[in-house]
């Protein structure tokens, strides 16, 4: 066993004879040292932005400008230190590799070979912080259209564990060898449905939504309502979701991503560009759900015991220098529904809109998320006499146990 600070590599006797394995370990260590060096530089730079400066003078306008500059420096310092922490986390990730037992390795290689798939470098993997174990291998094939999911089905039978391709693995197995990782399927599977309506007189909706899954079995749902309607609103909300996706995928947590995005919008000083953003982060292994709201309309959670309206008083992005985030954590179970929507849906109900929507959702008997989304949107449109005075989007998630 070779152990380094932050990196654990388990190498068997067979692998010790392979110079490529040793080279891989050395490269990993060099990358780690570089990342830690970058992190230290960003941390030091961030601290320099936090240095207190004495604000003096008699001119009120001058003092105000210096105060605003000092606040901006502190925000920039916070962001630089956040980047430093992300780099340290990446450098400190622990990945354990354990060679597959010889007898099992031969069985797996032969079974895959019988289906026209060549397999090499088989090893078990365990990543610190991940909810499940997995297996890694180099795969290639002469067949066309061979999917990674087909290999996962075979491994499930051979290993006695429900496995699926990691989100970071290629979709297809091709002639060129590529590394594939297969991880245990999570306890839950999420089904989603979306229904939308565009404001009268407009061609494009100012609402945008996105869904992505991380390698640690976490599903992220994002919904943004751009300021106004039409192309400008769509451009604003689309930019918000694009940046949020990139930051979340890079390793920033939800609140850090929101704060960095808010600072960028605040610095632009655009008076008419203040999109909202709702983020739902769902752990598919445990069912824990984190709901972060920044100016968005109420979210509804329907459970077996009743329906909860999760509202918020926060303002949209870019209004204040520091974002007003509201985070709620809920434990979801199989059969629960999570319903996100933009304010155009609730505003169509006018008086007591949240209470009326809660009662409507409470009475729903459908279980198909697409049918539910369409029924909620139809209810909102009918409530305002068939008029669509604002963009409307309904995003529904239903949680079920994996078969």
C-alpha cells in the first residue's frame, strides 16, 4: 500500500510490476502539489483584499465611495478564498483502488469478451464522500452502438450488485479504449415533468430550467425566472442557469455559487436584470433534499401526511451586494412530490394564491409527474380566464424507490 496525504492508492503485487501504475501515482502527486500551490496563492490574495483601510475625509460622497469599494474588496476576498478551498478539496480527495481478485477478473473479462467487449485494468474504487462503491475498467469494442449501460447490466448479474455507468463515463463503448466507472445504483429514482406557457404576445419564455446529476448520486433541479418577459428575460435567466451549472459542477456548494453569481450581477449594476433562482439538491441515496430559494415563488412538497408550502421572503439576484438565500432541508420518501413553479403560475390565482395552490395539489390523485405539471398549469390558466399575463413554468419531481 502506498499512502500519501490526501491520496490513497492501493496497489497489489501485479500492479507493482507495472511502471505505468507508478507513473500514474507520481503524476497524481504532482497535480496535487500544483493545486495546493495555487490554493495557497488564492488564499493569500483573498486575505490581502480583507485588509482594513482607514476611511477618512470630510466629503460625504467620497466616504460613501470608499465604503462601497471596501465592501467590494471584502466580497472579492471571500470569493478568492472560496476558490482556494475548492482547490484544497480537490487536491485532498481520497480515491482507493483495489485490484479485482484474479479469478473474478478472469470471469468478468471472459463474460464481456463473449459480448464483443474487451476489458482491461479492472479495479474496485472507493471515493471519499461517495455514497457507494464502484468498479473501474478500460473498455473497447469492434461493435457499433454498444452502450455502457449494456456492460453495466452484465456486471450487475456477475457481481450481484445493481450497477450503473457513472455520470462522468462515456455513453458508448467504442473502438478506442476509454476508462469507464460503474457505481451502485442509488436507493431512489426521480421522475420529472415540466409544463410551460409563454406570455401573450411573446415568442420566447423568460423562464428557464435545468437538471443535472453529479457523480455522488445527487440530483440538482434549477429554475430561474428572468426579469420581464421575452428574449431579454430568457437571456438573463439562461445565463444564470448556465453559470450556476458550471459552478456546481466545479465543486462549489449551493450558497457559494449563489453568492458568487449575485456579486457578478450586482457589479454589473443593471437595474432591470434581477432574475430569481430556485435550486433543489436531492440525494438519491438518502432522500435528503435541500431547497435554496433566491426570490423565487413558493415550492410545494406533497407527502403522505399532507402538503407543505415552502415560501420565501428573499429578493432576486443582484439587488444587494450579498445574496439573500433561504435554505430549507426536508427528508423525502418514496411517493413524495416536489413542485417548483415561477410566479406567473401563482399570480394567475390572485387572492390567497399559495393557499389555493396548496389545496389543489393536496387533492391531486395523479402520480405521473408530467400529467401533474400539465394539470397544475391548466388550473392556473383557467383561474385567470384563459389569459396568460406572464410566463408560466411548472417543474414536478416524483421520488420512487429503485426496483
